[in-house]
C-alpha cells in the first residue's frame, strides 16, 4: 500500500516529476513529461505497479529529510546502528533527456544499503525487456517496452522476481550514485 500523499516529497526538472516517500521509494514517475504514461505507478496501486526503493538495509533505520537550501535537491539523512548516510536526490534540468539522480553519501560508519527497482511502462501495462549493457566497472541496465526505454547506472542490479535489486555499502566519506535516464 502506498504512503499517505502528505508523506511524499517532489523531485522535478520542470518537464516531469517524481514522488519520493519517507521510506526512500519513488512511487510515481512519468517519463519524459508530466502527461506521459508512468514508469513507476505504485502510488495508485501496489509495488508491483512499479517503484524504486533506496534505503539502508537496517529495518530500524530512521530518516529526516529536507531540501538543500533554495534547491530542488531532496536530502534524506538515514541513521542506523552502523552509521549515518545521506541520500541526495534530484532531477537535473537538461534539454535532451530526463535523469533521476540518487546519490548515497557516507557520513559516519559503514552503512549497508539495498535498492530494488520495478520498472513498469505504460501505467504498468508493459513489463519491459531488461538486459545488462554495462561493464563491471560501469554497470548499467537497459529496459525497453515498445517505444519506451530507460538505462539505470550505478550498481550491478540482479533480477529478483520481475524486479532488479542490489546490496551495497557506503563508508564515511564515500559515495555511490544511481542514475535512471
């Protein structure tokens, strides 16, 4: 079940937007414009309708979030038993494509993260063909359904029951960047 609407934060590049819940899940995103079909539609149904979760593996992790200064950069500070990490999320304004950037930054200790990606095109009516297109040093996943396509870069994602997931760690001073284009 999706979060209450007041628990979502907004990311936008002025052409489209994403809704990010307090638990680190993007439950709504239409690409490449506001009036396009959704790629993440869990807001209107359930996780199987498409979403992208990024949060610490520790289920007891707590989060505080805010926008950085006068920007549309959403910062979520996660505190858990093993340390503190921040996720900075934004959609840069570019002329030729749409990106969702999710940057994980280690603040203190060594924090384990998990990401789960459920891509569903055309309001969850199309399950995409997915393949690995990157290299071990630059992992990337390509997903296509009809005329729609995205690439996800950052961590090696493995298939898990019609979704893709990865576990990774971030230490103090380190960072990992996950980008959907």
